[in-house]
């Protein structure tokens, strides 16, 4: 048997460590910090940016979204290949929902992760109108069946319900957790006030994350939600991190210029920006293997203070002076 060549991830990391110029070369934080001598195979394996949940679980800082997968934008086989490419490059957190493509997204993911379940951190969602008692259990079983798995790693409430229903939703999640159908639960699209209310109900503090929109051109959560998450040692999850279908940021000249300096795409720079705190997981979606490869570079890309300053000026946030 021939020895497999270095995969792209390992090659990129080594290229960066030895200051080679290569189309997808990134600057791994660990290599910068530890210097050339430490750029052994072991560091190549461990230098990617990760995020730690409160229960100690560590996941990659860049995952994969799937809102439009399974809807025919790309051929299904290409979308499955895109997901598998992402997994092989380290983007092993996959985000979906029972209602994406009326269940087709979960089915496609179920096929793509076949045989790789142990490598994957699977996030899916229950809708607000299904979030009570038996309805939630039924929705969870349906997702498990479509994904062909026994347990969901993280089950999210897709959109907020009225505050008075928070206790019931948490009780439903905790029941699923006790039965082993989910390992953790969280919420999505909650504002800071709703997070405060959630933490007031019994077991509400067990919420693992809040999945909210976050991109260079949508930085509103920097005002209070991100500081709140940090204060409560809770990682946030950023959706539409490239700006979403209709407001993609990747054509921006500053992003392109910084990407050229690092030898990577504008998309990778945009993803590195949103994950810069170390307390946010970005979930870009792509049904294109080539795009997925570009996005995966952000797993080991560290922007310089000058890069961050230039991006802050090009895309002012709520705290930009
Ligand atoms: N919780 C919620 O309420 C909520 C709401 C929205 C989204 N989400 C989650 O977040 C995920 C991502 O959000 P999103 O899909 O709205 O926005 P996004 O990830 O910011 O953008 C997706 C778009 O970017 C393109 N793209 C991806 N990588 C690219 C690259 N390297 N170069 C050029 N184009 C690229 C994709 O097209 P190609 O397929 O052609 O690459 C697609 O059109 C969703 O899939 C979903 O899982 C959650």
C-alpha cells in the first residue's frame, strides 16, 4: 500500500509553518505562537481553532450549515461530497433542522455521514410549534430516523416561544436528555433578555448555546449578546456567517486583499473574523466541494491585528469607534 499524501489541511499547515507561498496557505495560530521547531506532526493535528462547550465538549470553530441542501441547488451527490469534504478537512460539526427542505436536508446528511457518525457533532432543531411534551419527542424521533442516528449531539429550539412556555420547553429537552435521545440542548434566535428569562427557569442554565446571525455585515450581537455569552461561559453559534445568500460579503475588496496576503479566499477571511473570539462557532453552508475547501482554511487562519483593524473599518460594528 502506498502511504497517503499529506491532506490539504496538513499541507497548508506545514506550508505556513515553513513560510511557503501556496494558494490556500493559512497562518496557524499555534505555529505562530510556538515557532518552527514545534511544527511537528503532532501540532499539525492539534492547531485548528476549536470552541469548548460548558460540559467540556470541544468542537471545531467552523462547522457546516445545511439550510438549502437537499433542495436541488446542486446535484445531491455533489452536496453529499461537499459535506464529506468538509468532514475530512475538520469541519465535523454539522447544523441542520427538521424543517430544512421538509426533512430532505437531514436525510441527505444521514447519507453523507454514514459510517462516520463517531466523528460528527450533529446539531438539529425543533420548531417553536412542536416544542411541547409529546410533540417535541415526536419531532426528535423523526429527526433521528431521517439522520439515521441514535442520539442528537445538540438539539436547538429554532425560534423563541413566549417566555411563559420556557419552563415547559426546558422540561421537554431534559426529558429527551434523560432518555439519551439528545446529549445537550440549546436555543436559536434568542435576544439577551430572552436568555436572562431562560436562565431563570429550572435547569434553564443547562442551555449549551444560542444560534444567532453573525457576519461582518451583521455584527449587532457584539453589542450585548456576545458579551452576555462570554460572561456566562456559553459559546454562541453564528449562522449566515458569510452574510447569507442575498448579502454575501465575499466580493468585498478589503476581504480579498487580506485573503491575498494570507494566500486564501475572501470567504476564509470572513469566517476567521467571525470566529476570532474563540467563543463562537460559525456554520457556513456550501453545497460546493471547492467552496467547502476554501472555508475549511479558516479553521487554521489567524488574522493579524492590522487585518482586524482594516475589517473593522470596512464593516463597522456597534462598538467600532
Ligand atoms: N437558526 C436559524 O434560524 C438559521 C437561519 C439561517 C441559517 N441557519 C444555518 O446557518 C447556515 C448558514 O447560513 P446561510 O446559508 O444563511 O448563509 P451563509 O453560510 O453565510 O451563505 C451561504 C451561501 O454562501 C455560498 N458560499 C459558501 N461558501 C462559499 C465560498 N467559499 N465562496 C463563495 N460562496 C460560498 C453558498 O453557495 P454554494 O452552496 O454554491 O457554495 C450559499 O449561497 C444554514 O445553512 C443553516 O444551517 C440557521
